[in-house]
């Protein structure tokens, strides 16, 4: 097991790579820990939860809401959880988001950590301390930034995932490569989901690379004043499309990445849109759906990245180099409608 500790403004996070969930008891005291997971994870990994205190929530983004938070807190109280209790989220992005949020507000903050069980969770959602819930159509509208005490990576947990969940996660892998690592982009072009699924060593290394990319950005700009905004590549339009059309997160981000590439062509003379969209398709991700841009733009107007009437949009100058470009909403709307007409 490889161990790597990262220091942030007020805390430290230790990542345990090539770990085994069966050995989680070596990291935390089981009798002082409460695990949060969802129905799907519990059904696939019941053996790991024997003898543990755990809370099970329904699976899916639609349950990342306040009434589920209230239910979890009621159960924490019934377990007698106090400030020395560690809360551990075992699951994908929904579970880690809601676990981190609950741990941050319960008794004004208790220790917590994550055992991510999806590609999306391992390379993105569990990293960086963003924890929160959705309000109506507005994704992650309520939340906090608070770093987990640990991240525990057991890639064997990925084997129970259906192929569509692997596809969903690779949108964030491709995003990281596009904004920060051209050599990783090239590696992805030479491989496939199938090749990573059958090669545990290559998969573990891919996850570690992505963790290092995102963590380096977060360490530099923990509270998203500037550099961390680069991680929103594809997410401005992507989140809006996700909420309007209830797409899987990675599918919506893939569509957002294509749009960001096309805007990059227009504004920065980016020349490799075809290469990016080709890679997205190579990993089974959609790059286009019929979109009602009126509805999507309405959601975008409430985006947290917007300052007054200016959207801080992440664009590509070239593969491996992203920049933040302030775009007036009126101009952005024209660009998006131009993209729609060109389809």
C-alpha cells in the first residue's frame, strides 16, 4: 500500500493507494466509526459491512438533498455519534458529497474520510474538500469546503461496476488530461476502458495520476479563487445540461467539454477539438444531444462561477493548457446558440 499525505490550509489528507477495504480496521477504530453507503454498494459488498455501524441511503443524484441529510443526522444521533466519531463515506460521488457535508455540519464538524467506489469518485468527487447537496435543479448549491482526513483507494471495488459507470467516470479523467497533462491525453488515446479494466496496475497508476493532478491544483487554490476554476472545464454547460436532462454526470460533462472546445476555437484559436471529441467517443461518451438552450442558459445564470453578468469560462489554448476566460453572459448566449445552429 502506497501512502501519500497532502497539507491544506487547515488540515491534512492522507491518500492510501493500492489499499484493501477489508483492512479498513487498520486505519480507523471500527467501534468509533460510522459508515455511510448507498443501496447499490451495500448490495454488492455486504460482506465488508458485517460488524460495522453503517447508514444506508438510496442510490442516485436525486437523493443528494436536504431531507436525506436530515435522515442521516437522525441516525447518527441514534448511534450516539459524538465529536470523536469518524464518519466514512463508502460509495461514488453522491455518497462522498453528502458524507462530507453531514460530517462538516454535525456537531459543527466531526472527522471523516472516504472510500470511493467508482472511477468518478476516485479521480474527482472525493478529492478537494467540496461537500454539498443539490437544491432543485441547482447542483451543489449548498455546501462547504472541508478536506477529508483520508482517502482509501481499493481498485478491486471497481470490478462490480457496470460498464456504463466506467464510461461515466472517464469524462473527468479526460478533463484532467485536457487541462493539465498532454502526455496523459496521449496515453488515453493509446488505451481503452477495456484495457484498463483488465490491467490492475495500469488502472491504479491512472487513478494515482489523476489524484495528483487534481490535488496539486487544489493545494494551490483550495477555495477556488483562481487556479481551481480550471477543474470546471466542461462543467459550466455540463452541469446545466445534467440538471435539465437528468443525464449521468460524465455524459453531461462530455457534452460540456465539446462545447468548451468549440468556444475555445472561436476565442483562442484552439485547433484540436476533433482530437478531444474523438477521445470522448473512444471511451463511449456522448458529445451531442438536442438541447433547449433557453432552459440550459436559465440554469447557467445561477452558476456559482458567474460574477454579476460575467461567466468565468474554462477554455483550452492547447491540449494540457487551460485558461479562465471571463465572458459576458450576452456573448456566451450568442456563442452557444451559434454552436446549436452549426449542428
